């Protein structure tokens, strides 16, 4: 029986050594959810992964200009996306959460979260605020880790939070903004994410934090720890190319899709 996997690879081998090409491969089956937000209307966000976990839009969230085509615009009051029936990745399993965001204010934006508000059980990607600036932060109720690049300046920024295979602590996360690895701050705490109690949400706040306020686009959760090269590949080329079955003409950036049958 043939299995078909679609891998994203560097198309121009002559410009890169072989090990760089190999390290950029992404297995599409590791995508838990992926939203492009190209629907343009309605209350459903189509999941482009093989899992078909469509998202439900709630509150005042609406479609508007995104980083690539259409995106979601959050008013900061009551907006949310719920992935009904999907409870995220649990325990100490590796994962990557990534998306594009353009802020409309400096606040404790709630980007992606799941799990109950209990020590080690929560998984919460949000903003860490200091005055008019904010940084990308991951926390698990008892521990946290945040970067050092301002993402509340009103410009589009690509965010990626990566928990590597074999890691044990929230401080083991790698935080990337615009494809660059950030420095780390925060407090250590063991990871043991609950993947049964609460569904994944994007926008809704927890405790004293705040709803997301700004534009949101091209969000995905992976069940593996993506490398810096893979994150930059997605950032530069877009999720649509990662998910596409047919090769895209991307000569300007030397990226392409290869369908591998085995």
C-alpha cells in the first residue's frame, strides 16, 4: 500500500548544501491544525490539515487583510476562535505553535492556549507586557519563558514557540520572532500539559490577561519541534505552500514542494 507524504524542501540545491536541504523537510502529517483564514466571511475557519479540525469564530472577530491574503481581525473585546473537540498536545511531547500577528495595542494579548489553569497543566502563548512594549511569552501556570523582541509595535511579526523532543521544563522552549531565536527570561517549571480538559482557543483571555487585539494570520500547531530553517521556510513562503498538493512556482525564493511516494 502506498503512503503519500508531502514534504517542503528547498528547490534550488545548487544554492544550498545537501544537509541544509534535508533539514528543511517538513512532514505534513505532523500538522495538528492549520488555518489560512481565506474564507473571507462567516463563522467558520477551515482547518487545512489532514485532521479537518475546523475552528468556530466567536464574538466580534471578523475577516480582514492578513499577512497573506485574508486574515482575522480581533477587536480586543470578546473575540475568540475555538477548535472544538481538539485539546492540544499533552505531557512533555514536542510541539510548535506559530502564526503571524500585527498588534493594535500594547497589552497582554492571548494568542493560543489550552489546558486548565493549574500548575504544569496549562499551555498558554501570550504577550508579556512592559509599558508600551510586549514580548512573546509561553507559560504553564507556575513557570514562564519570554523573548526580547517587541511585537506590539503595530507591524506584522511572525511568532513561533518550540518545545523540543526530550525537553522537560517550560524554560526549554525556544522562542522565535521573525525567524530569529530570542533570548530567554522567566521562571523554571516542569512541563506536563493537560490535553483533555480544555479545547484549544485563540484569542480568549485567562484570569487577569486580555483578549487578543489586532490582526492574526496563518496559524498552525505541529506535533514536532520545527527547526529554525523550517520556521523561516514557512515564514517566507507561507503555510499555503506547505499544505499544497501541487507544486507552486516560487522561483523568486527558490522554494518548492515535492511529493514523495513510498
